[in-house]
């Protein structure tokens, strides 16, 4: 295992160069053609069977082992898309695409997996079976994973692994847990309709603003009173909109937010509560409420055996203290969850806290316009991908 970390160090400059190239040219959603071509070019010359996606700009590359032992197919996944936001990290390789930024580390994921493909290609005499490298667009809400599953990325796969960087964990550490690792991600949109009019005559109107305010508060109460505290739900209202000026009661008020849960049962219960609470409060205020819930990604559930496999790989690669056991799920979401619904596997987090930040918890996190990472940690990511592929 230490040999893998040493090997990863020998190609770190190339991994960093690829990461920075992808970082400068971020692409969104399912359409990442420039990134796709960069991946294909970086894999050129390796003993891989490479194919591009049809319904999205994905890349799948298969490496067949030449060694002895019981054959298995292990899938390693990296996501390739960026976020629709402006970068203000101050790096000299910042995004050159206005309103697009790799602020979630997918550029690093892509480069680390390419590095693992290079090194594993030189080690194919050490394993039987197959390593499948999955480069997936559309993780940031577009749902690229189900499309790739439909196109056969899981055909013959025995287990799957994905690694996500985090600046909020020190370099030299990686974290995982068995069971729920990340939350489901549903979007809620509520439109409250009343009857507008002059602010001086509310008795002649049906004001939608008070019931909207009551709904926002009541949803938080419903969560604490109806949902098991040990199987939590998180409802966040992030966007509120009503009216156009100070002296007009509007006809319509709207709010939007998210529902995040770590079990499918609580997810169903929370969605029912949102619809019931909003409809009841609207009726009490003589308004109507249209509640729309857009189903997002499922709960990401790590297989216990694969989580233990990762803990062992960390100890052997990063050192005996290299693994961090997450005490609770992370409330972000991931469409890697779709893969874990079908094959045993695990998603883990890799520490890449910037070197100039003393406390990793204060580092700008993923999705921050100022997010940065310590690129030395990418060697750890390459080595952990290799360890998960070779471990039996």
C-alpha cells in the first residue's frame, strides 16, 4: 500500500496539471464535451477499452487484469461537472468561463481517477478481473448517474467506490462510515394565493404573506414534533418572494427550499408533512397553497463491508490514524446513491485542507466561491483509488 502512495507521488505533477486545466474550463450539467476530450486524451496510450456516452458526455474505461486470483469487476467513479457560480478563490488558474466554477472539487476527482488509471495500468499483472473507470457528468443536480446506469455502466460490476474531496478535513486523513453517508435531496416550492389590494385595507384583501410566514415557522415545528430525532430530517427555506412595493398587498407569495433526510421512511413522512402543513395553514387564512416537491437524489448508503474495506485501505495507505470514522451522515446529497442502490460500495471523503489554513473547519467549504484545496492531497486520492481497486 505504501508503494501505491509512493507511485502516486511520482505522477502528482501530471495529476495537478490536469486538474488545473480542467479547473480553468468548467462545464455544466450533462454536457461536458471539453472535459470529456481532456479525459480521453489523458487516457490515450493506456491498455484501456474506452467508450464515450450516448445520452451524456461521459467516459467509461475498462482495464482488464492479467494476474491470478478470483476475478471481480470494481468500479471507480469521478464526476466531471462544475457549478453555475463565479469563482473568487484567487488562484492563478481560476475559471476563465464566466459564471462557471469547479467549486466542488470535481476537477480534482477527475484528475485523481486518471492518475489511478495510469498507475493501475502498470500493475495489471497483480489482479484478475476488471477495473472500470467511470467519468460522470451531471452530478450537480442533473442526475448523470441514472443515465449511465441505463447505458450499462454497472453491467457486471461487483462493487463500486467514489471519493469526494473536502477542504474541511486535514490533509492526510480520509473519512467514511457504514450505512447512510449522505442525505436525500428533494426540492420544495410553495405558492400561496390570496387576493391583492391596498395596504391600508387588508380587510378587503386576502393577504398571502402572513400564511406564508406561518408556514415557514410551522414546518420547523413539524420536523421537531413529528420526526424521530435519531432519524433526522432537515427542511431549509432558502428563497422567499412576495410583493413589489411597500403599500400593495400582493396576490401571490412564494417560497422555495430543500428537504434532506437520511432514510427513505423519514423522507416520505417529511414530504407528507410539508404538503399537509402548507395546505392547512393556507385554508385557515382563506388562501390556497400549491405545493410542489421535486424528487431529488436518494439517500447515499454505504455497504458495511465496503466501508470497512476503505478504513483498512486508509490505515495501510495513509497510516494507522489516517481513517476518520464519521459519527453521523453528511446532509449533502450525491447521485452516486443510485449506484449504491444496485451494487455494494462506498463513498468516502478525502482531506485537502489548504496548507495556509490552521483549522480545517474554517476553510471555505465545497460550493464556496472561495473554495481552495491542497493539491498534495491528490496523491492520497490516487493511492486510495488504487487500494480500493486491488484490495481483496
